[in-house]
C-alpha cells in the first residue's frame, strides 16, 4: 500500500503552498489541489489519506466537496478549514460527517497533529477492510450494481475478471443505465484504485481548449499560457481515464487519441519532449459505435483499440425482475442522503413500480425513489407494457406476477405474510410462484418455518 497522503484543497495559491510546506516539514506526504473539482480525481474507495479543504472556495465549496467525497467513501476523513465567521457552518459540517475543522489562522503544529490523527483513523479503516477481504468478504459490486438477474450476475463477473488486468474497456448502454458507475467500480477494485480516476466528458470539451485540457501545455505555448500546466491525461498517470460519451469526440481529436492509446506517450502543447503515460482507458457510449463507424463519424481503428473488452449495461426492461429490489435499495440510499428516518415501502407501491416502464433506466428510478422519500409521491409515467398486440390474459398474468413478486420483496422472501396479505392459500401461492418462475430465495432470506 502506498504511504498515506494529505490532499490539501485551497484556491489561494500562497496559503496552499505554505500549508503544504508545513505539512511536508512535519513528515506528511502532501498532494495539493486548487479546486474541489480537481481534488475529486484523487478520491477512490481505496484512497489512503485524508482531505484538508478550505470551506469557502469558488465553484465547488468545501461542504459540497465533502458530500461528493463521502458519496465515494463515507469513511474518508475530511478536515474543513474555516474563517473566523464560519464556525456555525463548521458545526453543521461536523453534524454532516466532517472529521474535524480548524479555524484560520492556525499553527503548523496544530494542523499537522490533526492531519496525523485523521491518517491514523483512515489507516485503521483500510486495515479492517483488508482483513475482511482476506477472510473472504466480497467486494461491494453487489451494492454498486445490484440485481439478481442473470445479465447483472454476468456483468459483475466480467468486471471482476478484468479488474486485475490493465486491459482498456468500452462500456455501452442507454442513458441512465449506470455506465459511469461501472467504470468507477472497475477502477476501485483494480490495482490502480489508489491513483486518480479522471473523468472526461467528450461531449462538453471546449473546442478551442481541447488539446490544452487533455495534453497540457508549456509556458508560452499560446497567448495567455503564462505557466506550464498538466493536462488531464498527465494528471491521471498511474490511474484511470474515463472517456465519457466517446462517440461525441471530434474527428481530428480521435486521431490524436488513437496515437496516445497506441503509444502511451503524450506531448504537451509547445513541447517536443515525450511524456510516458501509464493509464487505463475506459470509454463509454450510448450510441452504437459500429453504426457510427459505418456512418463515417467514428474511426474504426480507434474503436478496435478501445474495445479490448466490451461491457454492455442492460436497460431496466431487460431485467425487470431486478426493479423491486433496486427501488427498495434506492429508497434506503435516499433516506440516508436526505437524513430521513428509515421508511417502509408499501407492497402496492412496489407492485406499481415493478409494472412501469422506465425509459430513463436507473437514473429515472432513482429520481422516483427520491420523490417517494421526500413525500412527493410518484410521478405518473407510462405503466407497464402498453403494446396493443398483448392479449388481456397476458397483461393480467403480468400484473399478477408483479404483485406477487413485490409482496415477496416487501416481506424479504417470507411466504406466510405474503399469502395472508394477498388473501390466498399457501398452496395457491406456491402454484403461482411455480407458474411465474418466482423463487423466494432470490428476493431475500426466507422464513425458516416456510422451508
């Protein structure tokens, strides 16, 4: 494991440099960042260190940064640096999960001691995780990419199979299916987990600054380039680069990216000095890249370089049996995020969720879970299959299956409360479960009395 590091985040250059120097003199390794957005590139579940961030910064402030960090790993200690008038804000931050706060002006010894204590705490967390892993505890892919459908089981198997390699990967899927979640999970269970995960939105790169953003530049490379600057590729060295919506990348940049992937070498703008690049590339696309190649909008040779491994994220329509469990998990996550009490989801709500179509996939389902937790109800959507060719008997059977499945999920697979709630006999429930291929062991721990 790499030595622990203090990730120091502050937009004031002089204060950041002086604080970094004092921490360095105290024997602590320091990585500094001028913004919360760039600091997030270093944050993974395997991050070995602590974050010290100013609470007031332009763009992403310290409170928002802490929230984003804790979405990745809630056990990463975050120390917030406050001004004299921010004590109430700091107290609120402590309630929301900050490790500690320190008020300006502070002494070098004070911040070094606080960071060292936080590092010790983080060390214990990581050691405990290693011990649990050594004892046979699974990784957290089931929590990140939940589902008992065959297609999701196979997806998690593939992710684990390639995690230990440096093979580049292409992730294909409709909007909202979780492509970036899968990409980050692949990074976090790989040997690169302690290095940066740098996400690049290919559809949002400013055309006039694309090369500078990706490759960096030397001082004087163009008007306004007053000092050298790392590009995103160089910033990600040792880690993973996510090329989000690769199909939107301009044609001229595709050629340069192809060269980078082939040679693993970059050149900053204004320099002829090659810089070796040790990264793994993961690309995502909602478009069919084979069709884009056929239409002349995407380079075939770049596609062949990227799709060493291709992972396909299934739409919810391809794994309807996962929808009830997934919704309940999203509700649990939402109650934590909004600091609400744990909520019971009535079986009729779960049944309603299960029979709807979700064109926005997991993202849309998550929004529905958020609305439910916030007490806003469920927005009306097109329910179930509205195919005019579907016979009435088939639609009735589909409804019955969804109701039974929702009840099984709501009661954790225990059969007695299910047949009592539905007003049918145990024998009738068994027969219907057999007819619809429902297994109580696939929806939770079954009641021992009903084995």
